[in-house]
C-alpha cells in the first residue's frame, strides 16, 4: 500500500467521529506518523510535520459544515504544501538572465538522470521558443558525450563538446563564449558525475561554477534512492550552494519520501520532477499539486497542462476549473482518453486523474479505448453532454451501434459517475464550497 492509501485509511477512521478531540487526533497522528516514516520521509521532517498538524488540529474550531475528517485532511494538505515548498511558490521558476544566455549548471551523481534532465530542460525551454545550447561537460566518459549528442539531435538542439579536451572548466568557458556569439538564450552545462561524492569531482564542479557564474545550479537527485538522495543532495549543496533541485524517477518512487524531505533538509526548493524516461516526462514542481497527488486526489491541472502539449485546448487552469465546477460529461471523457492516448505512459497519467490513481492499469488498454470511443461515438451529441438522457432503450441502441453490449455501456456510465464522484469528494476534502452538478 502506498502513502496515499494509508493516509486515506486514517481519514476514513476520522470520518466516523463526531468531533476532533485529543484522543482521536493523537490516534490519527500516530498513524500518519507511521505512514510517513514507512514512506521513507526523513524523521526530523516527520516530527516537524506531526507537531504542526497537531497544533493546528487541536486549535481548530470544528466549523459547522466540516466533519472531523475534512478538517484533518485540510490541515494535512496545507502542511504537506508547506513542507513541499509553500503556497506562494515562486521559486520553481528558473530566473532568466536579462543579459542572455541564462546559464544553468547541472550537478549530481552518475545515474541520477543528470544528462536526461539536461535534455528535458532543453526541451522545456525550446517549447517556449528559447534557443538552447547544451554543453557536454563530462569529459571522462565518451559515452556521456554521445548520449548528450543523441539527445541534441532528437531535440534539434545544438550541443557543444570537445572530445580532445581534458579540461572541463575550459570547455564550460568556451561554451559560454560560443553561446554569446551565437546569441543563445539558455546555456545548459552537463557536468561529470561519479558514483559517490568525490573530492576531485567536487573541485572541478566548484571551479566550473566559478568560471561561468551560473544563474542556476540544479542538483539532480534520484527519488528512488529515498533518503540517500536527500543526504547526497545535502552534501552537494553544502559545497556547491545549489539554487534548486530536480528530483528524477518520481514515476518509480511510490513512497514519495524523497520529495517530502528534500526541501526541508537541504533548504533548497524542488524545481522540476522527472516522471519517466521520455523527454516530455518532466514537469515544473508545484507543492500544492504534489500534495494533492500524495493525498490521492489527483492533479487535474498537471493533467490538462500535459494534455495541452499534444492538443491545443484553451487555458489549462480554465479547463480544470470548468471540469471541477460542472463535472465531466462524455465529451470530456472522450477528450481525456484521446489525450491520454497521445501522451503515452499511461501509468504516470492515470495518477493525475482523481479516482483513477488507484485503478488497475491493466483494465485500460488500447482495446478498451477503442470500445469506449465507439460507444461515445454512438451517442447523440445531446447524450454525450447529458448522460441522464440514456434510458434503457437508448443504451440498447448504442450498444448495437458500437458493436458492444449494454453491460459495456453501463460500465462506461458508471465510470463517468465514479470520476465525477471522486471530483466532488476531492473538492469537499479541500473544503471548496462550489456545488458540483453531477453529470447525470
Ligand atoms: P546521468 O548519469 O546522471 O547523466 O544519468 P542518465 O541521464 O544517463 O540517466 C540514467 C538512467 O535513468 C537512464 O536510463 C535514464 O533513462 C533514466 N532516467 C532519467 N530520468 C528518469 C525519470 O524521471 N524516470 C525514469 N523512469 N527514468 C529516468
């Protein structure tokens, strides 16, 4: 079971209580504490977290409209947001230098995903129509230079390398001069990594930093290594004074411990997360979105944003707001499924959708998509927008029209209802006041 399952178990227990009191809060906190420790969250972070939640929970007048579990969820959510970086989160943004290029240096252990993240970051900026120069600063491993050049070709991004040189500091300086000459907006320097922190390597990175005076030093850490990632980040940061952290392989870290600890332990903000091997599986980090995911409430905003990269669909926040306010209809569902199909990596996407996060992924395969599409296509436009119109007769017709059976149609209707129910719960959990219109 994941952290999110465990937290939800705590919340359900509280649901049965009439009010929050010392006793049930202490019991709930004990379980939250255990869940966090089992998720490999740093113990000091857990301590601070629990103390803060306790203080707020016991101080909280149970507002009339909210049940104890709602109050508690709200407090836990707020505290998660705080610990992940806070609500007014402006640190995630890369500060662009008004005198280009903006220089970004990557640092991290070998295998942490440094080179991949350099490519992802280049892609991130190129999508914003910025020109990027990638620099192969790992002169010890020819394979690393090859890897960056391959990424460059894939992205259509220039790569600066010098296979003859044995001087990483000079390469970085030359690359900077080259970036200025060719009027690049962004310079991303991939540095050498080792398997362990090593003094020579640190020296080289520190000297490179002094030579190019970067706007950002991003430490890349592998989330799957849990508290190790946090400790290594701390040592690197003590020597290098990073400006931010990229946490990679979040797709493989079901526990979430590294994400929850790293800001608090290093004092440096998480700026990006890697969620897969593909160049597009990379997101700017937002504490509130991550908190929602940890609480199993999905992350509609990220989902829609990611979808936008494949499909132009108006403003992401606006669509998310519309979905939250009016509920989903079959048209939205069709759109979502198409986006998902285009976006690849089903697993990482499903986690973003409230209610689907805990679903068995095997259920949703390509055939299922085709079936769903066929069923929705067999509905009239009115029915797609208002599922209430689907009576037994219409369901039969639709099943026949789509080459499926009534059970399939019912399953789809239930699925939509389920999604809407989850969205409603998510809003209630967060204490939102807008009433949702159930789609049917
Ligand atoms: P480097 O030695 O630090 O430059 O690490 P690489 O960039 O070569 O990455 C090491 C391995 O991790 C490669 O197989 C990458 O494809 C993989 N990787 C990097 N980032 C992610 C991520 O966010 N998710 C997953 N699943 N794999 C990743």
